[in-house]
C-alpha cells in the first residue's frame, strides 16, 4: 500500500515518520514548497499542556514525552507561566488548572516572583507548569524528516499531492488543507488567519530558564530565543485571509508592552517581524482522521500544530495502518460539525 503524505511541516513530517516507524514501507512525503516551510518556519515554538479542554490536554501530554526525549537543542523545558491581572482572569486560570490537574498535568498556582525581572505590580495570580517549554519548529521537523528518510520514506519537495499516485493520501497542509481536500471532493471548514511575531534586538543577560510568559487577559506573550525575545499577541481585529504582511503600526505597542512586563528588555528594538497563517476551524480544534475512502487529514490546528505534532503523527499512523489508535480521536472527526458538536478551545495564543 502506497501512502502519500502532503505537507512537510511539523504535522506531515510526524505522520510520515510514525508511519515508517510502525512498519509502512511505501511512504512518500511531498510538499509544494520545501521541508519545514510554511507555518512551521514561522511559529513561536511553544509546547504546552495548559489547554482549557480535556481533549487538547491529552494531545499535548502525549506530545510532551516525545519532546522530552528529543531534548536540547530541539526543546527546552523552561515552563509556561500564565499571569492574571484581574480576579476574573485568576478564576479562569484556576478552572483550567482543575481540568489540567485532573488529567495529571503538573500545573501549580504560584507566586510569579520566582522569575527575576518580571513586573508584577498588577498581577493578582499566576499558574506555572514546569514541564511545558519551547522548541525549534524547523529543526524538529527536519529531524523528523531525517529519521523518516532513514526508515525509507521518500521525500519530494516542489511536488503537489495530485502528482503522486497512491492508495492512501494524507492532507497535512495547514491553511492550504481545505484547497487540497476540495480538489479531491471533500470540504473542510478551515480558513486562514494571519498572525505576526516579532524578534527583538539582543537583551542583556537573559536568564536561560526564562519561561514562556503569557498575560491571560491580553494574550501578549514572549519567550527567549538565543540572546533575544520573540513576542506575539492577537491583532486588534482578526485578519482573515491569505495576506502575510506585517502591520508595522502595531510594533511600538508590542515593544512597550514588553518593556512594561519585563523591564530588563525596555529599550529593545525590532530585529525583524514576520507574519504567518493559522489554519482555523470553527471550534479551534483540529480535524484528524479519515474523511473519505483512502483520504485522511490532520489539519485545522489553530496555532497548536507544532506542539501536538508528535501525538497526532503517531495516532494517525496507527489509525491508517491498524484501523484504531492509542489516542481517542473521536473529538476531532470532521463529522462533528454536521452533527452540531461544539467544544471550543479558549486557550488560543
């Protein structure tokens, strides 16, 4: 049985690797562009288990173990720190923590002053998970592709899915997944959302253990990348569509927010900024599984694809080869939309 996986980003690379790991011997990984291009090349690289729904937490938990095995330089387990500046926000964090803790995530309510340099005058509470962390999406993806090649997977760049004859096809094309599926007669409720990130100029004496830090109420968040910081935040109004341009009018505000929350970075400048695409579904959960005879999808991750890619790749490979998976994927079926099922994920960054 020949299997063609379309999309050589984090998700597609993981699917191809796990197919080969489970014994598939005729797997082709294709991409219209290049390996680790698209959204994978532009991601923040966060890896967290702190979601608001049990289904997402379980995917993240299964993925964390893989990232831990990879270790540095692919993954640094520096943790995720959520800050609340209102009592209502703190209650939201506590409620999420109850869901997470019941599933075994080691998330704790903390005094955020353990992170040196943070301005906490307006913070009423915080939660922290030490086993969360940050990774390098392109490097992890290339590592997976390398492992897949070693197991016999053929990798072809600059090739479209339609150009390859196969008994089984897998669409993992991020925001372009709906277009790829439409060509095969399947409609996917996925649309692109533009998100932008900023890399600062170097910041002196950044602590190596600086966690990913998120303001719950605003969505502003930042992480260390080398000697600099990467910043991101929701745009004032959602930018639906394919345009991947930077709104430079927002850059001064983002730097000001950084200087307020993390004074050691006050005065940092923009080294560069870029924009990419989230592949959004109506409920912000992915679509994973079979959607037609011989056609499977893994898309619609709404910004969480990289962090969930290890678990998704394994689970979908099991379903393709063994007709069932070790993870329950029922919450992620395409049919849920026609059946009116809604379980919206609120912890979207």
